[in-house]
C-alpha cells in the first residue's frame, strides 16, 4: 500500500484499502456507477425515467423556460436519490430481517412514502409547467 494514497481498514469482511486523493475520486465514481447500475434494475426507477422523458417532451411542446427545465431536473435528481435510498433500505431490511416483521414493513413503507412524495412533487410541477403555464398562461 502506498502510504500517501491509502489507509488500511479492518472490519468484519477483512482488510481493505481506503483510497485518498485522486484515487478516492475514481473509487467514489465507480461506487456511484455501481449504484446507478443497481438502481436501473428497479422497475419503479425505470418507470420514473420514462415519466421524466415524457415530461421533457411535454416541456418542449409547452415552451418551458430554462429555469423550468432546471427546476424539473433538480426535482428528478431528488427523486432518483430518494429511490436509491429506498432501494438501499429494502435491501438492508431483506438482508437483516428476511422474515416478515412489523419493523421491516414499517421501514419499507416509510421509504416508499418518501418516494411517493417526490413523485407527486415531480408530477405536480410538470402539470403546472405544461398545463397551467404552457397552455393556459
């Protein structure tokens, strides 16, 4: 191990090197890509991607402003983040408590509710931009 770029860590799964500096940047990017690959495997996330694409087409037709596109993109990024956290919660619950438990059910339901809130925020904003501002305004 290079003393400048790594720090040794030990845990239940064994020793691994924690990178620093530019190596950390590349390692973090690879972890994020792994998360994105895992998330694309979720049907709910694929449906949200399709809905975002439809919203972007509707924004073009409605003549949305740059600010409206940016706001929609930010809302969509938040929804992606919430979906990723919800998926992580579900995976952890399934791993730690494979049997059906009230606590596991509550954790999954709360994660799902958080996603629903962001879906409604995205849909509400898209409706506002496309119908209320674009076609009626």
